């Protein structure tokens, strides 16, 4: 049985002007098999601006039998105050847990006033990796 991690667990905090943002909607999406097959989940930030999203994995007997190149398009958007902020955009090319950051867990501090930029090799968005 193949255990393929499509999106590792994510923990983060959303800030605006250095202050926690409660009630922001954090939407995570990933595209894996077909370009039009977008999967999603979401969380809402608590009073301290914190959110958590669990690991997303595919378990398949046949999936581990056929070699192929891993490619998962990952996105995290934060909706707050009528705006949508690009928090995380990444193309994952492995199925390892925490494979996005070479084994480090995904822990983010997202500043809504920031302009999206490259925050780590091939990771784009407003969140810094902590």
C-alpha cells in the first residue's frame, strides 16, 4: 500500500499590523491527478490568529506499483476583510511527509499587509516560514 503525502500538515498564524487576525478563512487546495480535479479544505483562525490543517494523503495499492514523477500543485489562500491573499503557492515533487521543506514541518506566519514574494526556494506567498 502506497502512502503518498499530497500536502503536509500546516500550522500557522495570521497577522495584520503585528496583531492576530481572528476569523480569517484559510483555504488550502491541491491538484494532483488531473488539472481540473481540485481538492480543498479550510480552517478559520482563532482569537490568536492561529490555524491548523491536517496532512492530506492518498493511500492506494496500485498507485505504488507504477512509477511516475510526483507533481502536486499546492495553494493556500487567506480571505479576510473582503480580500484574498496568496499565502502559499508551491509545486510539490515528492510524496514525503514534510517534503515541501526538505523534512521541516510547515509552520507559517502570514502577514496580510505583505506583498507576495518568494519566501523559500520555489515557495511564493505572503507567509514566512518559522
